[in-house]
C-alpha cells in the first residue's frame, strides 16, 4: 500500500503525461478536441482513472471515447516510460461530467434569478391584508403602564385581606 500523497502526485504526473502523449504520440484526429481534466490513482498504484472532456457534440464524444480506447496501449506505454514505479498502472478513461453539471447548475441559477425577479415585482405592488394597524384599540383612552402606580392603589378598604392569616 502506497502513501495517499504519493498516489496523488503520481496521478498528477499521469495526467500530464497522458495529455502530452495525446498531442505528440497519438496521430488520431479524433483526439485533437480532448482535454485531460483529472487523474486518480488507487492507493496500491495499480489502476489509474483519467478524466477528460471533449469539445463538440455527442458524435465527437463518442468518437473521442473510441479513439482513447484504441490508443490505450500507446498511452500506457508512454506512462510507463515517464513515471518511476515498479508496475505501470492500467488506464481507464472516463468522460468528465463536471462541465455538463456546471452548465445545468448555471441554468438552474438563471431560472431561480428570473423567478426571484417575478416575486420582487409582485411584492412591489402588494398591500398588507387587513388594516394598516391591526392592533388598533377600540377605546378612546388608551391605558399605559404609567397609569398603574403603586401609590394609586388603595387596599385599606378590603376587609377580607389579612396578611398574617393564610386564606
């Protein structure tokens, strides 16, 4: 078992080697629109997954996948020459879905912004339901806390109040 940091360094090196080999060694015109975006290596350094994107439509994606599968041996040979491990890892090519997911997320954000603008436009002309002051008092004279002072209360008239006796 290798160190995860060593596996990460090896993955970055494999990413660079594969990208350079696609430009130099592979003479297939279908790989010209391929961009290597990431690489991951297992901790035992035996298997490498290389992520790529393709500029173009679905036909270009399918052609790129076929070209990478055909050139897998040449690319693995080039990786074996340029890295310093005892065994050359096997290569697996996976189409990177991050750009597709990012464009979907951007579309969702645009839709949310549009809906927020609609809600803001509706809220600008909206009025509160009911009256402006829902806590309005019916009496002519409002009672404040200051109206109840301790001096104003006269408890001497209460004969039933006996502080010494428990009721």
